[in-house]
């Protein structure tokens, strides 16, 4: 099985899981918000970003990327980047933008939430790494090193957090200082996204 196909399969899995999580919020089905019996709830905003990130990787992994695809890559990348930067600023300031509760209101203290509805800081960082790949790609399609580095880093962060949930070690899933924690499902999805990026880089630079 070639690397491009595997990369696209992983991205499709992320998109489908993100859609399930969003459906869990929309139709008020708690099990769909977590998809596990442990590890916390994946927030609606995070699910939207996972959906967009999966679509971004599907576009990046195309054999021939046309102008229309490049346009959507740019829009998705900048949307994720600007949203995450805004959330990081508001997280440290301890204020709400209103965006995180625009669709659904999360109770204070849910899944380690200091600011209800916001993704965890680790999730924000991973989404920024994914968005950067799309932005750089627009200016230089030969970005295998960026794909390697960002893909590995995103996967490692997700893997550490996922293992932390399994072992019950809060520090490994970045539970500190009262900031929102990354859920086990979000951790798993980052592992898939990172692996998908890495495989695209391998395809573009097989040596």
C-alpha cells in the first residue's frame, strides 16, 4: 500500500471521527462526544478543527494540487491559525471570546476546563503546527522537512497524552495550572494527523 493512500485513509478516519463528535454535541449524545468511557470530552471547537485539519491533509496529499485546492488549503490554514492564536491569548488572559460557547456551552470544570469550550493548550499548539504546514505549502510545495518535523511533533504530543490517559498520569496529558486538558480521543486523532503528515513527507522525498 503506497504512502499517499495510507495518509489519505488516516485523514478520512480523522474527518469521520470528528463528524461523529460534532454529531454528539448537536444531537446531545454524550458517548459520541468522547467515543471512549475514559479520557474526557472532546470539545465542539476542537472537533471542528479536527474536521478541517483532516480535510487539509486530504488536499495536501492529492497527486496533483490545482489552484482551487490551493485556495482551500490557504483558507483552512489561516482560519485554524488565527483561531488558535486568539484562543491562546484569551487562555492566558483568562477571558472568553464567546466563540468557544457560540454553539454549545460547556459547564465550568468539565474535563478539566478552566475556560469552558476552549481546546487545551497542547491541542492549540498541534493545530498551529498543522496550519503552518498548509501555509508554507502555498509558497513552496517541496516542504518535506516541514512535513517530517511537524508530523513527528504532532504525533509525539498526541502519543504522550494518550499514554498518559491510559496510565492515569495527568501530567502526561498536560493537566497543570488549571488549564483545559486534552482528551484521550483528541490525543489519538493527533497521532493519526501527525502520522499522515509524516507519510506525505515520505512520499515527496522517498530518500
